[in-house]
């Protein structure tokens, strides 16, 4: 589903929350390390293909996805492979938000654009897709694109990012 909404900055987060059913997630523990997973688009594609051919039970399906990920990205280490496997099988929805406004860039009048891609992985929380970076143009992403990077974020940070505030 694609939805276009004109919104004032003050109501943007509320509109977003309503459209994507944004829910409170668990806050990261104080001092908890940043969780990032780096793999390839080919690995993600292989995982989705494996999910389309379910096994006899959930364990068999997970094993099929694990094998597909390992074959598609030999550099994916066991801990990251296991975590990425859980993200893919828990993926509830994905959504993107693009915001644009008139502003100034290098002292000149310009249109400022910010975009954000989010994976809602249910009990595993929200994950920001950092690479490939939004906004994506037609033909930019395919299996040959090497970099796929996702990073876990809490709801507060997703809201801040959706308003164009950089956290990195």
C-alpha cells in the first residue's frame, strides 16, 4: 500500500503512528551495545525465496532459511546469521517515509528531502535499513547490490528520524 499524506511537522509522528500501527517497543538496556547486521541483498532475497517454500514445520522452515542465508552470504558469521534469520522470519511489515520541505542548503534556497526505511520485526523491535540508503531510485537495488545494513532502534529514535533529525 502506498499512502501520500500532507502533514504539518507537529503532527507527522502521529500520522505515521496511525498509518503503520507504530507501537511502543522495549527500551534498550542502559549501556547496551548497538546492534547492526551487515549482509547482502542477495542474502535477503534468498531468505524470502526460502520462506515461500515452507518446510514440514517451523523448525524445518527456519533451517531452510538458515541454509539459504549461509549459501547467499558466506561472510555472514553465525551470531549475525542467527539474528538475521530471526529478523526475517519475524518480519511483520516494512515501511518507508519520505519528507520534503523548503529550506536552505549551502546558503541557497533548496528542497530538503529526508527518507527512512523501517522493518517492524514484531517482538524483535524496529530496525532501520541504513543501506541501501533511501530514497531509492528505480533500478538502484537488486541482488548485485552488495550492502544491506539494518540497525535496531527504539520507537523514540524512529520518531526522531522520521522528522528528519539525524541520530548518527
